[in-house]
C-alpha cells in the first residue's frame, strides 16, 4: 500500500511540474536567483532552515533575490525600507497583499472565511476590522478584561511559588496560561478545567503540522489523496477534528447562550457585530463561517507567537543579568510590590518597552511570515516580480541587517532609548526599521494584544521573582540560530530558577 501511495504521489508531482512547465512562462528581469537543479529548482537548498538559507542568499545576492521550486517562483525582500515600500506604496499595495490557495484556507477556514489564510479583496478588509473590534475587548483601558488577566497572572505566580526556588521549565506554565487567556478572551469565562488550554493547543499544533511543506505540496497537487487511507488523510482528519472541538466549545456554546446587550467575549462581540451589520433582508456579510474562521485565527495566530515571545524574553534576560536588574528597578520604582502591573503603567516604563522591542528584533521569531501572492506583473527596484510569484518577507535578515543594526547579534535594549532613557519615538529610523508585525493591509491584527500580554507577563514575573539561571540543569544558549525552525521559531527547552522577592 505504501509503495503504491508513494508512486501515485511522485507521479502526480511530476505531472504537475510538467503541466506548469508547459505553460508559457516568459520570465522577465527577475531578481538574481541562486542556481538550482533541473525541475526541482532550489528545493534542496530550502530543506533545512529556510530562514538561515535566505540569510545566506541575502549576503550573496543583496536586498531582493528570487528562487524557484518546481517552477513556482518566489521573491524574497530582505530590507526594511523595501518591505515597507512593496507592501504599502499606493501603486504596489493593491497587487502585493493577496495570499495563495492553501489547504488551511480552503478546508480549515471554510473556504477562506478568515483573515490569516483568506484571500485579499473587500471582505478581507472588513474581516480585519471585525477582528480588531472583537480584540478591542482586550485593548488598553478595558478594565474588566484586564482584571481577568490579572487573576490568571496571580494563578501563574502561585504555580511558580510552588516550585520552591528550584529549577523548572517555564514553557509548561506559560503555554498553559496563554492558552487559558485565549479561552477567556473567546468566551469571557474563567477556565473551568485544564482541558481548555489543551484543546486550544491541539488545534494550533495540528494546523502547524498541516503547514509542513511536503503535506502542503501534496495537497496542492493531489487534494483527492485526502480521501485515501494513509498519512495525508490522517493529517486532514486530525486538523479538522481539532478545529471542530474548538468550534463546538467556543462558537456553538456562545451562540446558544448569547443574550443581546451582553458581550462576554470575542465570540459575543462578533455575533453582536453580525446583528448590527444585517441588511433589510436580515442577511449579514459577516456569516457564521466568518465568525468561526476568526476563532481559528485567534487560536493559531495568537498562541504560539505570544507564548514563544515570552519564553524567548525570559531566556534572553536570565542570560543578561544587568538588563534583568535594570528591569527589576523600573518595575519596583514604578509599580512597587503592593499591586499588580496594569497596562496604564507601560507609558512610564520605557526600559521594559525597549526590552520587548529588542527581544522581538533579536529573535525575529516570526522569521518568514506566510507568503504574499503577487497578483500581476509588477516593476520593483529595477526588477520584474511576475504575477503569481510568492513574496516572502525575510524578517530574519531585516532584523539583523548590519547596515541598520550595530552589532545585530547583541541583545541591547538600550538601542531603543535616547540619551535621557526615553523610548525612541515610532517615527525614528530604528523604530521604522522594525517590521515585527508586518506592515500595511496584511499587518498583524494581534499586535496590541501581543504587546500587552508580553508587558503584563514580564512585569508580573519580575515584580514577584528574582529570575535566574538554573542550578541543576545545563545553561541553554539564547542565540536564536539554535531555535527550532517550525513556522515560528521556538527556543530549546530550558530551565530557570525563580526566587520570590522578599
Ligand atoms: C509576538 C507576537 C506576534 C508576532 C511577532 C506576530 C507577527 C505577525 C506577522 C509578521 C504577520 C504577517 C504579516 C504579513 O503577512 O505581512 C502576522 C499576521 C497575523 N497575525 Fe500576528 N503576530 C503576533 C501575535 C498575534 C496574535 C496574538 C494574533 C491574534 C490575536 C495574531 C494574529 C495574526 C493574524 C490574523 C494575521 C494575518 C493578518 C492578515 O493576513 O491580514 N498575531 N503576525
């Protein structure tokens, strides 16, 4: 059975390449391209860690280069100003912000009814607004939700105190807690059991597995294989089962108990918006499937990114005790010990804000975000980017560009502070060289939420504990070159000590 299966897959891939090759593909002045192999192009080059290979090519070919895999061409953009121009300039933006057809968009998100995998167009803009509206529940000044987060943080502090100053792996506690927060945000309810965080993580993990290049190319070439017993069908079934569990828990439950005028969480906010947007025939552009698609985005977009950002910050900080000390002084001077940190404190705490920016720059853990699709031939910086090319934002190279960042591999929050210790303003050249959350029509909808969570988690941990290196475990390097290269870079397992502040 296995041999037949592999035979069919190989045959279909060859047919697909032949079909694509046989189409006329007049290539114009493409950006420089590393030499590849016949048929497969640069496939083998990208087998390992794509972000590291892209960085190598950036050094060889400069700020824009192209590559080819199975005759699909891609263009990588490796400098901050060029990323901004390509995605936001009014003459280019209408053509550079679409996405490709994907299994995740078609099957997991009800035929592109979400933001992340969704195609461009009018609905994409409306859905982004809807998601922002739902997320504003979490934004600055929403005190009820902030109180809920503080309750969750108290639980985290209690769990860490139970470690009794002994070594522990913070991933278990942080990932569970961020899962809980997403659950709370979706439903407005406090966590009922440990199962809820697990349910959310399961969906995120399954989507991540389905993003493996081999699975993606097979589904693109021969989607019918999802009906044949074997690994492809298993992957499809697992991701859809995990999705349906989350939808049943968060969408169906909210819909059944929804009371107009009460907004318990993100899902209620979307149901309310759906009602507000109904036309005279009682039909709303925001369908139930859109609401479900946005729930999938919340889980997949929000979980791994934020959990890893917090874990990276902790790992880097315990390896930089002087930064940790400055941070502790700022937290204790501004907030003290008698109350929990609140988002309002942030404006008086430039150092922690600089630490957050530098953590995200230094690690560039969303190193190569989901590709954009170029919808027509465009001229850019003297090159042609052909229609249907993938556009990849090489954020790893953008954030370690030695022309912009002095000593790019040094963790140095001070680079974002002026001589008086104030945070550089957003229009400063260095701030403009950060593309941490993308730019323009596809920029991250969860940016405010991610930054607020990073702030609250770090400030609360530092307020309550002296964080430090482990006593009985190896010290793990914080160098991002060693992070695992799933879609979002993850630091290796590490241990820390957390001694309660006296
Ligand atoms: C530290 C945390 C995060 C980082 C560094 C990050 C970074 C990014 C980046 C670089 C993009 C791609 C932009 C592009 O394609 O041009 C993106 C898109 C996106 N992010 Fe985030 N993100 C984070 C947290 C979140 C959170 C918490 C959520 C959910 C609430 C979220 C939801 C999304 C969605 C839905 C998109 C797709 C936007 C679109 O295609 O229009 N992200 N993010």
